[in-house]
C-alpha cells in the first residue's frame, strides 16, 4: 500500500516533531495513571475509601473505561477525520481533569475517572491510525517504537512529578497539572497536525459497515494472534502498575525511593523501544518480537521460582522485573504494526477494535492480578509466566506453528 500521507511533500512536521506529538497524545493517558501513583493511598484516605485495595480502582476503572470506549473514536475518525476527533478528546481531558481537582468523595472521583477514560481512549487510538496513515510495514513498527520510547518518559518521570506536587501542595493539584498539560497538547495539535486521513478512505457512519470493518480487523487469522496477544502484553504492564505502590514502596521497603524504582523500570521499557526502532527494519517485526516473547517466558519462569522460595529482596525484584519489562517491550509496537499492516483503508476502525480488545482485556487481567496481591511478588511472577505462555500460543496460531518467518499479508478492506 502506498504511504500516501507519509510521502507527501506538504506535511508540515519533520519526523522528530511528528513522533513527539504522537507520543505526547498517548502520554496523556499514561499520565492519568502514573502521576498519581504516589498519592493513591492519601487520595483513598481523604475521600473515604473503605478497603486498602480500593485505591487500585482509581487506576482500574479508568483503564476498563478506556478499553470499552476505544471502540468509538476510530470509526468517527474514519468518517470525520483524525483532527476533529483528537481535538474533542483533548478538550474533554482538560475539563474532566479540572473537575477532578474539586471532588469530595471517592465515588465521584471514580465516576470522573470513568469519563476521563472515555475520552482518553481516543488519545491512545488515534495516534495508531495517524501513524498507519503515514507509514506501513516495518517502517511503521520503527515509528511506533520511537513513539513508545518518548512515551515511556511519562512512567519514568510522572511518579516523581506526582510526589513533587504532593510535597509542595497536595493531591488535588495533580489534576490541575494534568489539565494544563492536556491543554498544551491540544494547542500543539490545533496548530501543527494536519488531517492525515486520505479523502478516498473516508468510511460511512453505518453500524453494519463499522461492525464489518471491526470484525475483519480482529478475525483475520494472520493477525488475530497478535491482536489477542496484545491483551497479555498490556496485562503484564498493568498488573505490575496496579500493585507497584503496595509491593515496591510497602512490602519491599522502597518507601520514598518508590518513584525512582518505578522510573527505572520505565527506563528499561524506553531502552527496549529505542533498540527496537534501530533493529526492526533490519530483522523484521516478527523475528524481533518472537525472540523477545521467548526471552520473556524464560525470565518469568526464573522469577516465579525465586518468588516461590520466598524472601525476595527489592534488588532481586528490580533486576528480574526490569528484565521482564525489557523483553516485554519488544512486543507492543511490533505486535501492533503486524496487526494493523493489512488495514490501511480502515485504519481508524481497526485501531479502535484492536485498542478496545487490548485495553479491556489487559485492564481486566491486570485488575485480577492486582486483586490477587498478597503482600509478596509471587502472584505477579506466576501471572507473567501464564501471560507469556498464552501469548506464545496465540502467535503460533497466527503463524501456523512457525516462528521467525517473515510474511506478507494482503491488503484488506
């Protein structure tokens, strides 16, 4: 498929700016999770949450909502264009974050988190469609890896930002900062991002057409394993995030060093995406991701064996979890590019369907991992083993039992 927008001489942004803007849009969703991790305990206490594990709902309901409502921005963007849908989502992000700064009870905060998840879904889905509008194949995987590398600055820095805001003022100001950052990205999109949807690719807003496009995107055998495998990639990260504050800061004794440890894990993810962006066009998305998937299973088995014996230290956990995150991070961008490759004409609907499945499934499994937390790393370590094996089975299904083989899947839609 010709890279219509990607080859346009009139595209106003250099690749570096384009990558930064796509990463900034996606990072707003991550910011809505990571910046408040150091404050979850205080937020739950101040707003009257009953159970210590209720704090996880601030993250969990947001993620599930993002996944459910990810079904909508893609079809809308396939009809009306990427730009107006993105600007609508950014405006809502600004308003909802400001409203969250003034809540007085935990239930109201959770309701606003559901609403924020609704509109944040577009901020995760639309960049995928915009990148597919411009690029294809392993070049698309490279672009997504570069976006993911910049995007991972948020998990590295957001907990430190949240903790700094807590020291200077309080948790309510965290939402004010989120609103301001959302406004900044909105201004950037308004002035710099052109419409990338090719006029010939506009799709009608008819339920039958939308459902048909979505079904095609998630049912093609050559890609369905990567679509469903993305659930387990997401679940590994979200399961870790859900229990990170309780496990690292409290059970393993990191205390005020928690943001630093959390940031180090995010740095491993960023490093993996940087390396992926440099090697994926040479070796291919399939070879790189299949190798990383096998490596992640080996690390998870070792971690589970150590956790089973008990007495795991913060240092051992940090090393093993860092290796798991490193290996796992070669999967996300590559799985997404393989899954999206055949769907240039329906990139918005395909990205919505895939993002919804990934977020809902990943958030649900991640929430279950979080609720299984028992004060030790064992539930997380065992979950990573199961996640890796399930992902391997799905990839083998799509690849007819053969790993490391490059394939050309015909254009669909």
